[in-house]
C-alpha cells in the first residue's frame, strides 16, 4: 500500500512538472507571438485623399509579407496619438523636417471645379480662368486688380482646418490659407465636393483623384472641371478646355510647363527615432513600387532624382537599429 502511494506521489509530481513546463512554454510562445505581432504592426495616418492609393499599396505589400499588419488610422481634427508613418500633402516647417525622414511618392494637382447646374459652370466652362480672375474669385485681396465683368453668382467651399490642399492652393497664388474666401467646411477634402454638389452655386478646388471617376476617367457626375490659362497668355484655348479625360489631363500637366495649376508633392515620413523595422521596410517598398499606380489614382510622377536621393537616405536610415 505504501509503495502504491509512493508511486502515485511520484507520478503526480512528474505530471505537475510537465504541466509547469507546458505552461511556461505556452506563456513564452504567447509572449513571443505577441511581440512578433507588435514588431510587424505599422500605423499610418495623414491626408485622407491619399488613402485609396495607400490602401492599394498595403494590400499588395501584405500579400507578399503576410505577417505584416499595416493599418490606416483616420486623421480627424488631429493626428492619432501614436503612429509610425505620416502621409502629408504640403512642405512642412524646417523644424519638423529636421526630425523626420521623407520619401516623395508622387505629386498632386489642384483644379477648380463647380456644380454642373451652376451659372458659374456654364459661364466659366467656356471662359475659363486666368490668373487675375482666379485670384479675384478665390481670395480676399483689396489690392488685387478687379474684373468688373465678373458678375456670375458663386459660393466657394474651402477647408476649415489647416491642411495640405488649401495651403498649397493659397501659397501658389501668393496667399495663405486664411485668405481663401468662402464657407469653411470641417472634415476632409471630399467633404468639400459633397457640400458643392448640394449647392447649385458651389465652386471649390480639388485633386484630380476627387474630381474624376477613377474607373471611367470622366469628371464625377454633377461636377464641371473649370479650364484655366495653362500657358499664361491671358486666354483659355480650345486645347486648354479639353478636360473630359483624366489621363489626358495628367499627360498635359506632366509634360508641359504649366501655369495657374498648383502642384505639390505627396510624401510619407517617419520620425528619425522610430525603430519599427516593418515601417522602414514598407517605406522602401513604396519607394520602389509607387510609380506604377500614380496615374491610375490621379497623381503625377515625382522627380526621379529627388526620389533616388530620398531612397538612399532611407536605406541608410533602415540600417540603424
């Protein structure tokens, strides 16, 4: 009897030891798995009009790197508290630029658009805008030369918060965002289009990716793209009025020296102290693969030398652990 109890005690002791080892192994596996997930997670935020393009890149990258977790956390009034990569649509202040590494992924243009039902669309789809009328319509400037023939009613819609598109738009013409006239709308650039489509007098400025249907390559239903004086001769020609096809518009903007169309870089950036290896890896992948998708989403290609220089900086940055 005593021998049997001793044997049972020995078996129980070994069983407890095995359970303890199994528990430790499971705990170690869980910890390792959680750490691996954390290491492979990348949070992106920034300018919302770029999200469709970035989502395509995320899909392609994660298909090739299935352990990677890349998510977009939508920017609201402010950026999320924690993120790895920032996608922005304007040139940031020197103090900010010194703390981050950048890759210029493409360029975007800004075009004037109007509600197709508006008197403005009917008049200016034919007349077009030269620099003088552009400034008079969109900006507060008591010193600007006035065109007294400009009597067509219109309502401008612009962004309320500081953002890339209105900053780029205003600075191109020598102003600041607060100088843009009109109704300031909270939210993102697409909200300007939604507001304009509800107002028969509405006009605004927007990117080709929002002004055109990316599938049909035609202007979004209800929108009229307003032609501008591209060569700066003070008139809008028949060729400058050819705005029915997005691919033709992109080709014109890329190949010709143009005026009266603000163009700015879209870029990804990462804090120089960020040690997330997956974020760095994704950035380099974007640098190598971005160009093929730009036209499809309404963007212009970046300068090749600029991208190459930034890519070399990123490669050195990636090597820092």
